[in-house]
């Protein structure tokens, strides 16, 4: 092997004479290009591994399996730190495990990494709603809606409407819920929430209409049948109310909606 020493020359067979210093420079340049290509290849491999782990984690989340989801998503986060999509998915996984503070922390990290990440803002607001912390839910939901490019605004609008309703801001709540219905008429949640808002104001006829639509779009929610039964009862429609209560009881005999429905059924005997 020829060494890169000062002085003299080196002639490769069939090649012109170069001073050793210039030849060494060419060798080092070539070596640098090889190393750069190797680093680039490694980075691409890491990126692919992170994407694979992320996709597996999301698939486990969709199956309702938060523990294996956490394993894959934690791996994805280690391979690609501060990726907002991964941080948001980690928040969802911790939420499924009812580890609320860790979920909140990861949703917050996702929004720090991507300030206009409406999905993460909406998830943070929805988590606060799940905890009954309605006042804390309002600011992140408003931030979710501040992004005009947010593709599923009806979800944040429905959540914001519900949070506003629960803190006593009923007029603003109704406005947001009607906006959600207008944006996505086929999304059942704003119909249900609007029905409840109207019911609480004593506007039972329109409440029934909204709850009917919610049931048409999603016919397996016992609580919606219970709510509809309550408004039908208030309107004096006892047979219709009985049918709604029976359906609620049938769908959730051991849950709160079913138990409440059974109480009303006993009253109607």
C-alpha cells in the first residue's frame, strides 16, 4: 500500500504523474463522499424505521391496544425526536391508558413542535373535557379552530360547543354547535350536543329533531335515546318517550343511561 507522505510521486499504471499530496487529497475527497453516502443511507434507514414504528403504533391505537402502541410510538419518538405526529399519537396512547397527565404533556409537546397543529390542540381540549375540566378545554379548542386549513373543524366546534355549554355560556355554545352542524351535517355529535343545549333551554320540539338526527346517524348511543325520551316526556309524548327509554335501557342496561331510563320506565307504568 502506498502511503501519503511528502515528496516524490506516485504513478498509477497508465495514469499521469501526480504529486503525493494531490493524490492524498483526491483519496480523502473520495473517502469523504463514501462516508457522506453512508451517513445519508443511515439517515434514510432511521427515517424508514421511525415511520414503520409510527404506523404500527397507530394501528395498535385503532385496535384499542395502547400498551403495544406505546412501545412502538416510543421507539418512533427515539428515532425521530420532536416529530409532532408521533407526539400527538403518544398523547392518544396515554389517554387510552387513562394516564391523563402524560397524555396532556405529549399533546402540549406536539403543539410546541408545530404551533398550528389543530388535531393536537383539539385532542388536548377533548381530554380536558373527558376530565370535566371544561374551562381548561376552551383555549386549546379555540386554537384548533384558528387554523383555517384544519380539515375536521366540526370536531373542534362540537367539543368547544360542549365545553361552553358546561361552563354556562349557552348562547355561544349553541352558536358553535349550529356551526358544526352546518360544516358537517353527517357528523352525529353536534346534533346530539345541540339537542341537549336546546333541551336545557326548554326548547323540546327542536331538541327532539336534533336528537332524532343524531340517532339516525349513530343509532347505538344509549345516552342520546335517554335524552330524546326526556324531551318527549316533557312534550307529553308518553308512548314515544317510553320507546326511547326502552331503547336506552336495552343498549346500556348496566350503564348510567340505562339505569336512568329504567327509572323513567318505572314512572311511566
